[in-house]
C-alpha cells in the first residue's frame, strides 16, 4: 500500500483522479455497472485542513483496512475526499421518494458519494463519503454535513451495531474548519459509512414513477441476485418474493427499534433501506422517559414519525415500495399478498423481543397483556426506559425495590411485578441467575441518549475528542458494567428534554 504523506491543498473543485492513493483494497464497482441511468459520476470536493474526529477500528477490520493505516495522514485525506482512491469509481446515485407522506419527486445522493464496494470477507461492502460536496442531486443543499450531525451518525451507527440492530456502519469522521451555514454557522465534517448496499425504497420509486420499467427491472434483478437470491429459487413472481422478504426484514428491524426505545425521526421512503438496515441517522433519539407518542424530530410537527407510529409507518413505506414494484408483478393482488405477512410478523417480532427483555424465553397467551400493562404504567409515570429495563434485569435475581422506586403508582407496579415473577418462575427449568444474566445481555446499560451525544459534540467543537472516544467505547459494549463511568448510564439531566433536534444536519 502506498501512502503519500502530502496533504493536498483544499480546492473548491473535485479531486484530481490522476493522483490516486492505493489503499490495497479489492475494489469492485457493481453499482457503477448498472449504467448511467442510475447515477452521475462525481468525485468528492476537498475540505481544508482536515482533522480526525473519530475512527472505528472494528469497521476497518470489516473492510479489511489496516487499523494502523487508518490513523495515518493519508487516510485522513482519503476519507475527507481530498485524495482520489485507486480502483474506486465515485458516484452519486439518483432516487426519489415520499417525504412526510407526500411525493417529493427526484432526490438522490445530495451529499453522499459512493466510492465503490470493497470485496471483504463479510461480503461486498459499499463505502460512502457523506458530506463530501455538491452532486447533481444536491438541489438547494450545499453538499455538506456539519460536525454535530456527523458525530451523531458515527456514534449511533456503531451503537446500533453493538446492540445487534441491523444498521449501516461508520468507519470514521473527519472534520474541517470550513464553515457550513445551518440555523447558525457550523463546521464541516465527513462520515465514511459502510453497508452492503445503500439502495433505498426510493430508488425503486424513482424508476417506477418515471415509467423507466427496464431500469426498474434491472434494479430489482440487481437486488435479488446480490442480496435476496432465494427469491428466484421459489415458485412465483420473484419481485413479489422480494417485496415479502424486504417486509420481513423491515419488520424485524422496526421491532428492534421499538424494543430498545429508538426513534428514527425521518422515516421517509428515501431513508428506508432495501436490506432492512437502519440508515440515514438524522434527528433520531433513544427514549429517556417512556412516552409512546414521543416525537424526536423538532421539524415533525404532526408527529408522523412518533415512536409508537414507527411500525405503521414502516408498513406505509412498504406499501409505497409495493406500488413501485407493480410494473414487475402480475397484478395488484400479488403485491398486497406479499405485504400481508408484515401485519402479523411485526407484532410477533416485537412480542418476542419484549419477552426477551422480560426474561421470558417463549411467548405464551397473556404475555401481550403483561407487556401492555407494563407499558401503560411506564407511560403514565414517565419511567426512564433504559434504566427500567436494566433495573428489572437485576431484579430477576435480586430485590425489586430499585425498580419499584421508578414508579409513582406503587400498588399497580406491585401487582404487575407479581404477575411477572409468577410468569418467570413458572418457566420450565427456571434459574434466577441465568435469567438475570440473559436479561443483562438483552437490556443495555448505555444507549446514545441525546444529552450524551450533546456533551461529546460540545467537547469536539473545542477540539477535544476524548469524550467522544469514551462514549464510543461504552456504546460498543452496551451490556457491560461501566466501571467508573456510571454517568453514562445515569438519568438524563433536566436540560436533556430541552434539546431540539431538527432535520437540519
Ligand atoms: P435526508 O432526509 O436528510 O435523508 O435528506 C433528504 C434529501 O436531501 C436527500 O436527497 C439528501 O441527499 C438531501 N440533502 C440533505 N442535506 C443536504 C445537503 N446539505 N446538501 C445536499 N443535499 C442534501
Ligand atoms: Mg436521506
């Protein structure tokens, strides 16, 4: 691997492809192979004087990148978009989508540039630079991402992965002093993000809506062949099978969101991954006090993407995907039939997750009521979601008082706790210590609460990235005891509820 040390002076023009850096990675460019209807070739635009904000060695391992090299000045330039990378074919893809329930027309990668795919042991991984400058799809935007939202995306990607939730990953964040105008002047950053594919529901909507049925079929074949090969091995229409498979993955993903108290915030169809991955982290939030109607996105005045609406919104989005795939199906009924299983899969997946949180290995009649009664109590008393589940885990083999203390309705809690304990102990071969260990491995101690991200961002803005690294490390091990770092698992401070996270990023 050659690694030129010279930092290119930042220029407001795309990088020079002639002087390219060889990372020694086996690049492939499958998406580029789809043809020009799907993208515009576009190199990143450099940023001045980049500096490291954060790196994820685990993601370096995932794509086969030398961990030590990731710390080098050449890597800093490459992942800021200041050096071309040999073997890549940088491009911005075109997609459309429904935003807040309305058809938004053409969108596309307005600030993300796909470098290509690395042929890694875990399968091909797309590598994107988000915030790397203008593309033909930037519309009114500046092609940039600010430090604040880039840190949030970086931390949350890795946190979700550690929680076992399907997600895009983040290799690194680099920052620059270059000013970026949002509500106020902020500074620019670039997140290098990684996923097997960043194809969205909106890609399908784009070609369908524009009557480009050949390209629609080409895209669907690409996704089936590369990611859902089983869809062709069963009888019937492979695109209906694709829709059903995407719905199943989406159901599992959303069930996991609900179970951990995650609000995505902008579930537009252009932010829905065809692989059922959590992507496009914007105004997301992990619940503090449990409030089923919680709206984490300050711009979502109607509450379309409130926490408790996420499962239905996912269905709405799948319906839009089904509509986009209609030209490839025999009739409308085929799409409706493919979507039907979601209605049972989603609640079943959620109940399975909730049961695991409760220490219950199998779902039985009455478990839905047990869960619902609990959620109502938690909502009425605004009980902290993460702390409740962690304390309940300890209570599986310990005193109930720390859990009870979280409630105002003590008698109602006692009644519920009695039901829970009876249900636990009636399990065949019940062992309190084993159940406690299982619950502690299911219910995280630390999640990326808004205020924790905010504290790391404030320090990073002053050039101190140590708090970010400390938080990242804790989020990478969310189920482990936090010796000496209990502050990361504490109740949020009063000011946490005042944090306003909007779409501005
Ligand atoms: P989002 O809802 O953040 O996923 O973005 C919706 C659309 O706006 C996508 O097509 C983005 O690429 C685009 N976009 C968002 N922010 C910017 C920006 N600063 N510059 C250019 N395009 C942007
Ligand atoms: Mg998006």
